[in-house]
C-alpha cells in the first residue's frame, strides 16, 4: 500500500540544480528541469506505485537527460480533459511543454520515463 505522502525528492532536486548551475545553465532552464523532474517523480510514485523512484541524471556537453525509473509496466498517456478544474492529468502535458523531448522505454522491471533539455546560451 502506497504511503499518503510522496517520497522526499529534495536531494535529487538539489543535485540537479547544482549540476546545471555549475554548468552555466540559465535559471529558467534550471527551473524547467526541476519542474519536469518533479512531475515524472510524482507520477512514478502516484501512478506506478513506486515507493522510491530511481532517478538518473546525465549531462552531456549540450543536453540534459533525466530518467525516472518505476516498477509499473503500464505506459503513461497524455490525457485530454475538458474539466479545467481537474486535479490531475496535466503532468505529461507540462513535461512536454517544458522540455525538448520526452518519452518512455519499457524495461524488465517496469519502465523508464525520461526528458531531455538542450543547453541554451
């Protein structure tokens, strides 16, 4: 049974912010990366019932790739809702709007949902 509160993601958020800031990324891009990471992290906890989602952050010379691994084989879907007051269903739309690319890769133990951001000088 899932805990009522999501696991603490402050350490990975801090590490992501430190990495991008030290690499010269603009504050707006750092905030976009943090928000996209938060959405994937909470989705892994909430929808995939993963108590402690595993996060992988890779920074290549001009591209950031963040992957969040969870235990569910169910692939996420972009939802369409006509209810402007719905409390959920917008997370992947937000990730799509904040990042340059995102996707999901099935793996033996569940899936890896990821996004990429390109460096902007």
